[in-house]
C-alpha cells in the first residue's frame, strides 16, 4: 500500500500535465485554489484534455486521494474550489 500512496502523492506533486503551485491544496481560500489550477491548466502544453477538465481532474484526484483522511473543513474548501473553478471557466456551479 505504501507504493500506492507514494504514487498518488508523486502525481499530485509532479503532475505530468500541470505544473502546480507548491502546496496549493493546503490553502484555505477556494478562489485561490481555483485560480491557481486554472492558470496551471491554461499554461500547460502537456495536458491531454481541455484546461477545464485537466484542472478539475487534478482537484478531484486530490480530494479522492485524501479520502476519509480529509477533514470536513478541508473538504468544504476543496468542494468550494470546484464551484469556483467552474465559474472561472464560465460554467454553472453544481447545486448541492
């Protein structure tokens, strides 16, 4: 299992498609997270899908990787970042 955790951590830290701002997922500001992911996705020349899909995939991957270890407040911030990311790309936020 340690290899699996190391693999997913490596993906987050050294994405082959996006150059992420260091520790961006640790921010308490959903807008900052979303804007940073958007910038990274739009600047990338290595991504295989649209900037929106690449950014959302990386955010979702991070949330899923954390799983049950993600505290409720952190999950709220990251879920809010999804809505901010949708807004940044001109899409409607999901109603929960």
